[in-house]
């Protein structure tokens, strides 16, 4: 499961992205950066995310390794292709009910 989906799944299970950051002992901006791809996510953090998201941590490790490989290098590209083939064999995780937190504002209108 791509990192973005793992983050969304974990956030849904703990409440929201801010709660997820707290559970990981990280800043919310770091979680946002991982989700957008602007910031690399360590394998150790990917394992924690997988545990929170109730996913296979082996999958998180393989995804983390694949993410670190440089596709411009022929050997690394081949290794990444192999890792991605292994990842394709993992079953899809069970769906998680996504909770959406909204704030409602009560407005008193005089008619």
C-alpha cells in the first residue's frame, strides 16, 4: 500500500492526521510531508505506521526499501522492480471506515 494510503488509513484509525503525528511522536508537518512525497519517511516510521494502520509491517519495509532506490541506476532499478513485484503479491488490506471530523457552527438568525 502506498505511503499516502497508509497514512490516511492510520489517521482514520486514530482520529485524524494530528492524532497520528502525536502517536508517532512526530510533527504534523512531517506527516504531511511524507504524505505528499516532499519528505522521506524512514523504514522505522513506516513500520510504526503499518502497526497503527493494522497492516503487514513486512510490506512497509519493502516499500521503504523500494522508495530509497534510484531508478537512474540500472542495478537499483532492477532491484526496485523486483521489490515492486513482491509488493504486488500482498493482499489488499481490509477497508477501514474513514471518519470525517467536521465542525458545525450554530448561527442564530433573526427572521
